[in-house]
């Protein structure tokens, strides 16, 4: 199976190198993608335009939700999100509550399946579908993105950044987003270290403020208006070659 996978990967790589070379312009969403494509074909000159975020809809707001709210959101019937929700409630929250007994988790998002619904408890809220998740994210004392499986850029993390939330995330969750550890978010990989980071944020208003401010500033650099300007520039260049 490994031999077959290597063989198919090589064939697909050759196809990509040839197919992409036919394009007038090539757009990718991360620098890593650009590096991979240049490794396939050194003549390729991809333009990096990161995923954008609506920084108007998702923006900071005054917090009036009582208590210490740990928020995670997403489609709650999507397997990677279900795994993250279980990990947060079953493995991380009990450790956090040793330092912060009043801490509670809010799982926000549509279509919570049976596994997620069973996580509901006095200190765990499962919201179900909402008209907008922005107000819940805005009220987070800390936003946690404990993804352990899945792929792709996590738009949920961009939304939390745009809301100016103090974020704790796993390395997988931050993949493809130019987050500096300790500046835009605290990034940890295991239940104990994630719980420790969450506890630090819950107990330190200055840390929360600094993380949230830096996250918002990074999100503003990825607003849809800025991304649109980059796309327009690429389109104008391509049309000039037609």
C-alpha cells in the first residue's frame, strides 16, 4: 500500500507540475502551498492570498456574559469538531476546573449530534443552531480550538481572531494561519498543557487583553476587502496577458 501511495503521489505531482504551468496566474492560500508548488516546478510563480474573514460581522464587542466562558464553535456533526468537543469537555475541562471551579464550556454550532448532545451538563452548554455565532464568540473569556484531526485552514479560528478573542489552540488548528505562538494565541498539543494555557488566560485579564488585541490586528490584515484587492490585482495582471 505504501509503494502504491508513493507511486500515485509521484504521478499526481507530475500532473500538477504540468497542469499548473498552463495557467496565466496561480493563487494559493498559504506560503507552504507556494513552496510545495515551486518544488514541483521551479518555473511556477504562485501568488499567496490567505483565506479572508468578515471583520465587520466578526468584531470585538463588550463582554456581558457572566462567569468564565470557554467557547468552541463549528458544525457539531462534523467528525473533527465532534472529536474536539469531546476532547475539550472530557479531557481538558476537568483539569481547568481544578484551578477555576466556575469555568464552563459553550459548544456553539448547528446540528449537534448525539455524542455532542450527551456532553451537555451544568457546566457545559450545547447551543444548537444560532442566527449568528458571533455574539457567542464575542462573549468568550477564552476561545479554544482543540482540533486533533482534520485538514485545511480553520475559518472558525479566523472568526475568533476577528472577534478579538483570547485564543488557545492546537498546532493543527493554526495550520495555514500565520500565528505567532504567545503573541496571537497560546498553542499547545496535549490536554494538560492546553488546560494550563486556558487556566492562565482565565486568570490573567492582561494576558487576555494582549492576545485578543494581537489576534484582531492579524485578522484585520486578512479582511475580505484586503483579499479582494489582491485578487483584483491578479485578475488585472492575467487579463493583460490575454
